[in-house]
């Protein structure tokens, strides 16, 4: 089964956050803010915007647009599509947590807590898996010595998951 395209939802989220954006402004968002965790090129953005116009998810804002720039605004149909996507459960294989979280503006939005809880479940399962791997592969010091690089990588992954879990728990506490 083909993987669901994510770019249209990113574009919807970006436009939704600003009320209206030009293609150039969207590109700048990828170069600056969202580019920290997701990438899209100019050559991907404009054809996707056209598909989204064809699908009725966005339209050009005639009042703001001129001969040099087209401003895009999200439609009701686009808002529904964005909301539906944001509310789809997270999965370990998609790694969309940061992206979806980026589009939640209000600390008190129920989606915020839902995303944090889902990611905590994913990270906790991964953390347990990594601990089991470490126990299985490196129970003796001779195992560590014979594959020290692998041991370091696994230890680093365990530390990363532990820190992420702590951060997620801290955020959940803050949301109470």
C-alpha cells in the first residue's frame, strides 16, 4: 500500500497558521521554521498547491494576490482535511509527531495532550525494546568489548529515548 502523502497537510497547516501565504512564503517556512524537521523543495510545493486548488482544499485570495504573487487561503474542505489528518493516530513508522505538534497552536487544545500521550506510548515501547536488545546482546563485558561501537550506538539510542520520555512526561505534567 502506498504511503500517504504528507506535503499537502503541511501546506494546509502552514497556510492555516498564517491565514494566507504565497508560494514563496511557504518555501521560506521550509527554509526556516519547519525545515528543522521536514524538507520540501520549490519544485514540490507549487505542483502540490495546484493539486490542492483542484481538490478544493485551498484557493487563491484574489484581494491579496497581484500579478507577481498569489496568496493561498485554506477552504472549509481544506480545514476538514487538515483536522482529519491531525487527528489520525500517530504510528512509529511515520514519525509525524513533531510535524503535527507544530500545527497545534493552543496549549489547551485537546489534540495537544492526545499527541503527547500517543508519542509517549510509542517512545516507551521503543525504549523497552532497546533495553531488551541491550540485555540480549551485551549481558557480558566480553560482548561489549567485541562490539563496542554497536554497544555505544545502542546506549546512545537508549539515552535519547529516555530523555524524550522525560520531556514528554514533563509536558504532560505542564498541561494538567
